[in-house]
């Protein structure tokens, strides 16, 4: 299953730092997190950038439920907000 997460962060925060933070202790079922877009421009205030991450979730033993997927993605969103002061889009 794949989910995308977009967040606005301060320009000075490197995307690699964020990726490392997200990958350090991934929630259950998260097998890959990758950056697929960086946007600066209309709709994003000066000094900020929008980062979009693709999250791949998988359980090789069973089909994931919507609740399991949402729980894992919610944990990643909380980490973005708490650790990187991100504003979710």
C-alpha cells in the first residue's frame, strides 16, 4: 500500500535530516520512505519549502487494514510536526 505525506518546513531544515528522522524508527509495516518532491513558490511562504514523501507499507503475512495503514501514517505525521515543526498539507 502506498501513501503520500506533504509537509511545509523551514527552508534551513535539510530533507535528508527529515528522511533520517522518519526512517530511524519507522512505524509497523513501513518498508520504505522516499522524498519525491520539493516545492518552493506560490502558496508556500518565504523561508519555507514543501516536501512530499512517498510511504510504502507492507505486511508479507496478511493484507493490511485501513486502520493499520492510517495508524502508521499518523505516527509519521506526528513525528514531522513534533520533531521538525512541520505544517501538514
